[in-house]
């Protein structure tokens, strides 16, 4: 290639500039030239994945910690397999770049004009582009080297501005063509607040905070997505009032904070948190998204809750549009507000549970036991399953130490997401993830990629033989009686620990607390591959904080 600067190099350089250190890729002939000739020769490490869905989940997990993630696949047969992962990233505002290697202009024209089809074609040049237009912040097709820099810059700027996935369709014959070099560095477009709306919101919220006798702050996921951790902590410290999070924003601030009261997730919250929310006379919800997963069975009191999210402030009948969350938080800090004094959450050390070594493991007993394995260097992840409930009440000391996809809630997410998190986390951190057996069956090949690259998450598969959370959502009373589970919720049971022999990692099957302790100790010593711990629990056993839904 000599001194010639090409489209392929441009895309690599821009991704590296944004902080990308790993690219998740599945080999395909339309994309392989770019990966082999450009990515492999750069500072970006290629992580060869086993399928496109896992690659998408891995890129999502990676982006949640690094601020950018990327995967490269091939046209239609590959890219369309990744749509579920990209949809989840779109819903949860995760900045992922999907690079789709596409057939050349010549192949496209031949197909469109004569009907002679190259492999993977469906209906010509628009198929994949149109699909991803619905679930990305930008979708571009690179079919001109002269326009490539502008289109790539547009897509990547949208990605880091909107914190949502983007789609870049890179034609195979564009990769080696000459283009202009990058000029200025890419940066996110600044938020623009309407001055009147912003000032009104600051004044209204300030008045309520100062007049309330029991104000409460509810920290939501947008604090994390927009990097407002320090500002949120500053506001909380200044106000000297308690705060809660939601499941989607659990542990985005350290849960060791003296003002942290717990996770508010409706009736699945701790009794203390439920009482705190109920008794509060003003709740400031910063970046909170209302979903049926974070108000479980609890009617949100909209008359006393001010929601600042989605660039708006909503409080009772008040609606102020075009209010940047960052501007609002900074404006409240500048006001130097004082609130009426109130007691902060009492922090009591959890007692290690008394578990009989030979005792049968229950769902709640497992989570009581696992708390002792979590310290300030632990990242925790939970899949869409009954593990939502158990993990919700765990105390996680690490800031940004909890990974969950609870808004989109695709079961099977957390296993392959653990691949990305393992590559993005700090070296001194260890990752524990909790998966349901049904979800794990969907994406179990994640063990292959993790073993190949010597990644060491500890994956607990809760083996109860059913799609527990689906049964719970449809009819929770089954867990409290003798009626049979729905046939559609019953799984074909696997011996999950034996998958370690297939993929070359380490595995344990545990039925008792003594076996669980031995397995965890063994997994902690295994630093060079994933550890899978198959935790057998009774079918009708569920976490205590899921018992409120009896029917």
C-alpha cells in the first residue's frame, strides 16, 4: 500500500482514536480483506467470535465500560444474525459500531440488472441498510472513496453523541481505494439546552428540594451513559440526602457510599427502600427510565417525582423540553442548595450466612452465600432471569461494577457480554456473572471465545430446568403450589459443567453449599480460562424478593 492512504485505514484510525482496543469479528469473505490487511496490522486486537449474536453481545458489554465497542461481520447472512444484539444496544443507549462487509459495486449491479446472484444477496443494495436504519443512530453505505471520510465521521460522531449503535456498510472493493486522511479529531456534539426551560427546571427543582422534609434522589442509567458520575456524586454530597438507583443503574456509583440506600425496583426492593420511597415527599429522578422492570408492582407517584431524562424534565403537570441532564445537574450544583436534615441510611455489616455444608442450595440461599465473594474489585453481571431479583440486593462496591441489560432483557445476553467486559475491565478486577439455564443454552459458545483468549469470568448457571422468569411473568403462583409448570417453560436439561470439557475450560457441578464453596475457591484460582459453575436448585425455589407476585 506504500504511502497511499485508504478507506480501510481511515476506518481503523478513527476507531482507534475513539479508544477501541478490540474488534469482535466473525470471518466472512466480504469483510475479511479489511480485517486481515488493516485491523490485524493495527493496535486493535481482533477477537474471533463464534457467531454474530455473541459478537454483538460482546461488543455491547465492552462498550458499557470502554465507551465504544465494535464488531465486524459479513453481508446479510452474518449481519442479520446480529440484529437482536444491536437492537438491545439501541434500546439501552450503548455505543456499538457494526461494520458490515458488503459485496462490490460490480456484484451489486450485476444482481440488480441481470438477476445473477452473489451469495448472501436478498434484494440488492438496500436490504441490510434498511434493516439497520430502524435500530441505529446512523446507517451509512461506503460505496465511494471520496465520500467515505465524511460518511464514516458522521456515523461515528452520531455513535458517541447519541450513545447508540451505528451501522457502517463497507463494500469489499472500497477497502483499498485512496481517500483523504482524517483532519480534526472526532468528538461528541455538545448538548444544547433551551435556556428558559433549563432555568425554569433548575428553579422548580431547587424549590422542591429545599422545601421537602424527606427528599430523595433516584439515580438512573443516563448518569452512566453520559459520564456524569462525578457530577452526580458532587450533588448528592452537597444535598446530604439519601439516594437510590434502579436495576439498570445499579452500582454506577459505588454502593459503599454512606448516602446510598439501595436499589429501588418496586416491590422487589428491600423493605427499607420501599419505606424510604413511600415516605419521601419529593423524589428527584436523574436519568431514570421508567420500564416495567424497574417499577415492579409499584405505582410510581408522578405527583411527587420529577423525572429529568430524555432531554426533558417532567414533574406533575410541568413539562420542560430541551433540558440537558448535564446542564441540569451542573445548574443544581451551582445553586449550592441545602436540604432539611434527615438521617442517612444505616450501614450494618452483613453477617455471613450459616449454611450447612451438606445442605441443598436454594435460590435465596445462593445469593446470601455469594455476597461474601464480592469485594471492591468485583464486577457483577446478571442475565434476564430470576437472577435479576437475587442480584438486585447484592452490595457491589466497585463503581460501574454491575452489568445488566434489564430494559431490553434479552435472555442469553450476559454470557457473551462477559467476553467484552472481561476485555474492557481493569486487570485487578474479577467478573462474576449469573445466568439462568435457559438463557445460557442460547449463547453457551461464549465459553469457546473466552477460553481461546484466556479470559477468566466465573459464570454461575442456575440450573432449575425451567425458563423460571418466563413462568414467573406468566403465572408466578406455580412457584407456591403443586400445579405443573407450563410445558413451554420446561427445558431439556444439560450437564452444564461438562461443557468445560468441550471448550477446554474448567467446570463444576454443585448441589450443596460445601460443594459451592469448593467450586468458588477452585474458580478463583483459575486465572487462564472461564469457570462455569452449575448450581442445581429446586424448580420451585425463587429469590425472596420475587415472592410478592403470587399470581
